[in-house]
């Protein structure tokens, strides 16, 4: 989803809201996307995006969408419909949703310091100013990126650097040149996620089959498809994000067999198109059209904590039914936007419907940002 890895200071997650502001967000904030969609001027939207969105508002996935995301989608389509914006509006939306992290805390500093000799040789322009960033935020972003780089550059996983398709990360994330390498935060964070996902899937001998819920612009998919051979990848998301993810991955991987299956409502037909393609795009409710254990691993990165309880429970049941492993990434503590006093904690399994009989392979605090956790389970 578009909010994947939002640039939010962790202190904001714990600030108490007044009764009135919570009530307003939960009950008064505009979130009837269906009504909005039928009334907006669509002359600046592509025919494919219009078709995808028409199918979405009529689908079961519309009912599966949280109030928070209906409100977000309204804002995104308002932006996309503005002719004064760039040809790729998601690139401009990324100015807030995908700008990258620019804050640290004591944990991240201590964690990094423990792995370094405190003699970092700087071969970069730490004061590089990025478009749409102030100089202060640019320096903060660069410093966080440097810390991530120093943490990962000596790991075996970084030996894959030359294999990474870098175009997408440079398109959506500010770039820094370090040690003659072009890097971005999302490139390195995606590489670190790939390292964790490999822990779960390292015993897969044949084609790796991946299901991802909420892919955003396709950053995680881009990393896995760059570094893994013989991959089948299914992405379930909402418009407009899924439209841009499909467009991005089609451009980057022209030799892959790529298809959309938004109109399919038969399990037989879905499994046929799944078999015949390398990358497949679907709406979330169509997860029910895959056979049991169709996937090796399910990915849910930064999306579950944006959902209502019944939606989380539904997805967790589907993950268990459809895959052997689950990799998820959530805030340590989060308040559900546009709902009435709902909070989730990574330390309460019941909040995310994690069963006691699931084998936990890891539950690790991220270095940046430290209020995110990576969790890996085997069903």
C-alpha cells in the first residue's frame, strides 16, 4: 500500500488524542470512496487505472478496505487528477509517503556503534540536498542512510548489490553515492528484508512462490525478483497503488510474464493464470481463489496495523491456509487511524491473531526505524 514505510516520528504513535479528534476521525472524516469515485472528473486518469478502479469499487475488496484506507485513496485520487502534477503522480505522493526515515534514537545508535570501529571513512557528500527536502532533512536522511549502509555493507547479503535492479529505488527515493555505489534507504531496507525472508525460504528447492499483501510501488517485489531465480510473485493491493506497481514492474522486468487477474472469480481460472505467469496482480479478496499452500511465503510489510481487527483475522487465516511461512513488519505500538480507540502491540500475539502453535523463527527490532519489528513464522 502507499503508506508502506511512512515517514512518521515514533513519538507521534504514542501521543494521546482528544476524545473529539478521535471521534471526528472515526465517524466524521470523509471516507466514502465509492461515492467520491463516481463523482470525480476522470479525464486525466488512464483508461487502465479507470478500469481497475471501477472493478475495485464493485468488488468484495472494497468491503475489506479499512476506513483509513478509503480516506487515503480519496486523497491520492485528488492528487492524481490534478493536471499540474507530474506524469507519475505516485512519485510526488512519495514525497510524504516514501521519503525515507530521518530520525534515530538511542537504540539505533547503540546498535550501530556495537558493530563498527567508530572510524567511518566518509566517501560521500553528507550535505547533499535532495529535491523537495530542506537541507536539514536532507542531512538527517543522509545520516540515517549512512548508518544503514555501514550496518549492511560487510554482510554477505550485500554481495548481491550488483544484481539489484536499482532504477525503481532511484525513482522513488532520494539517492546518495557512497563508496562509488548508488544507494537509497528503500534499496537497503528491502535488501535487509530479503535477508530475513531468505531465513524462512532457504530450504525451498524449486520455484519460489511469493504472495505479498500491499506492495506499494513494488520495492520489495523488485528486490526479490532481482535476486531470486525462478520466482512466481502474486501481489494483492488496492488502486491506485497496484496500477503503479504493475506499471513499474512491467517496465523493469520486460521478459517476465506479467498479468492482471482483477476480473477473475473462479478458482480454476485463477490457478490457470497463476501457473502461466511469473507476476500476477489481484485484489485482496481474490486471495480466496488460490488452492491451499499455493505459496511458500506470504509477506505483509507495514499494512496489517492499518486494518480493522476482523480484517487482520481474515488475512491471517488466509496466510496460514495458503502458505508455509509468513514474514510481517509492523510498528511496535500503533493506533488504528480513523477508528475509535483501537491499538495494536507487536508484543500481544492476540492483537495480530498469531497462534501459539506457529513456529516463531524471529522477532527482531529494526535498526531503522527502531519502532518497527520484523517477525517470521512457520505454519
